[in-house]
């Protein structure tokens, strides 16, 4: 096993580490932390990216999964997530605030997601969590109709779950996958949100898994967390074993609490994705929101660092990239887009806001 002290400048050691991951070994937090320090453009970075792609190809093949999301209830959220334009008290107005969309609107969005090459559509609601009683029943009625239309897999992202009973009811209504991000490292979470806790998020993850829904859970990088905390976050994600790990990059929206933060450096973002692939070897890793502003004309390089899923279509409050771009980008890296609507299984995917 390569020693952690040498890894960040040791391309041969990094290639050997990739071999060990492919053979079924786990990368330690110390090794992952060393990998985060590889210098952009160095032979070590090349070995990191090549290793990440070998690991992806070995565990997940060369097919790219595409998901889409729909803001089914937008704006005026009670929560105060610092990065979010929908957070309570945020004056951002660049998106349409609305209550729960009609079944017809959801059906139109499913059709459009399918036409955009997405195999799943996640219904995302801006609130603390769905409330038991009439609101839960209204939501479940909508999920039932959505899941029966068969255009795309029916996923949801409905915030904090109050109990196992609520999770079971949502699963029974037909939700295949529940998206609920950990957002960031536990040790950094209080800097990001104070209206709910990291522990509430972990409890919600437990309810999702016990209900038998697929789990989509990742977070956002570039919010001011240290590199140590980025590894801590990935360790926590590894612990909960999501089917899909969406990695968002902070898009500093004016008016939000993080609106003045610089955009993450593109090399740092790509190196982070590759390190996550070493750590989360057999999980689906999705390049999600904020990738356009972070990577700009290097967007296609997500496929050169071990990513196997992308969010297509528009995001919650910002515009995304056209499906044609992704098709071409995947082909450029020897990959193909998967357009199958996946069944409910433990290899499922989704995407999520908070
Ligand atoms: S991320 Fe989700 S929970 Fe947090 S403020 Fe935005 S909409 Fe609300």
C-alpha cells in the first residue's frame, strides 16, 4: 500500500492505489487527503484522473446516467441554507416563486425530462419537510399520478422527514428514490444552516433507507470548507452508502449569504471529483448544480475524472446545460448516455437541492 506521505506527488503510487481500489480495498481518509493536494497539471494529477476513470469503468461501466429536477414548490422556504436563493429572507428574485404545481404541470415536466434524455425526474419542494396530514396526502396523490405516467422514474426531494411513517407513506405512493443531501461536513454544517441540524439530515437518511427507497445524497463543495472538511464530508457520504452522490459546486447567487464567495477553482473542482471517485468507488457520482459556472469551457472534463452521471435540463433557480452538449461530451470521452428508465432498485439515481 503506498504511504500517504508520498501520494500527492507520486503518480506510480496513485496508479497502484487505483489498482487496490479496483481489487476491493478502501482508500483511507489520510490517503484521500493527500490526493486532494496533487498539483494541477502534474503527472500525479494525470495519474489521479486516469485512476478515477479506471475505477469508474470497472465498477460502473461506461454509461452516463442523466437525471433532471423540477421545482414543484418554489420559494419562501422556512430554512436558511446560506447558498440557496429560496432561503428565508433572501431577496433573490431571478426565479418564479409558486405553490405546489398541478398534476398536469408535473406530467409536462416528465415528458420534457424524458425528451432531454433524463431517466429520472426529482420533484423538489422548498420547505423544511412535508407535513403529516392533508399536505402529505396531497403530495402522495401527486406522486402516485407522477409514478404511473412511466415517462421517467419518479423521484422526490421533500426535505426533512418527521418520522418513519411519513417515509413509508411516500414510498407507498410510488417514490423510487428520495434525494436528501448531507450538504457538507458535519463540522462545517453550522456555518451553512441553523434552522435544522446535520443530525436531522442523518435521521432522514435512515428513514429513507428503512422505507426501502433508493437514496440520493451528496452535497456542495466550495462553500468555504477546508480540504480536511471536504474529506470529512466524503467520509460521511461513504458511511451512509447512497445509490447516487450528487456533487454541486457553489454558485454564489447575489443576495444569498454566500453570494460574495469566489467560485471554486476549476482544477480544484476536478481534483475533488476524482478524489471522491477513489473514495466512493462503486457509487454513482453526479456532477450537479454549479458545474457550468465553475468549469466553464472545461465542463466536459467531468468525464475525465471518474464522474458517471450528470444533471440535465434546468436546475432549481439557475439554468443548466443542453442535453446535446452532454451527448457530445460523453462521446468525446468514450462514454454513452443511458436513456433507460431504471426500475426501483438499489442502483438507482436521483438528484437533489437541499
Ligand atoms: S436548500 Fe432546500 S431547504 Fe435549504 S433553503 Fe433552499 S429550498 Fe429550503
